[in-house]
C-alpha cells in the first residue's frame, strides 16, 4: 500500500497534481516519496507495521488535500456546464 501510494503520488506531482502544490513543497515531497520507496526495499522490509502505517498516514495528511483540490477543480467545470445547460433549458 505504501509503495503504491508513493509511486501514484510521485507520478501525480510530476503531472496533473503539480498545479495544486507549491513548487518548493512539491520538490520536497517528491524527494521524500523517493526516499520512502528506497527505504521500503532496505530497512522497510524488516520494519514494524506501525512504522509503515505512520509513514502512510504522514503522506496522506499532506497529499490527500492536494488530491482533493485537484478533484474539486476537475469537477467544478462539469458542474458549471451542467448549471449552464440547465439555465439554457429553463429559458426555452
């Protein structure tokens, strides 16, 4: 789960999520995601589940709001189009 989250968000922060996080914070976050993947394949293999869960929780605290902002901006355009279509239908 942690590994998948790291790859998913690293890809997103280098792509469609980039606009929703300041550059300096994004650079730091990508570096932390990279370090975590490296950790998973070294000390992380023997780490207690609590350590893995803590890392997962910490990333989600930072990255879930970024994903939420992305979804909001993605969906708001659809909602405005729906409202516009509805308004046009009401005028007919």
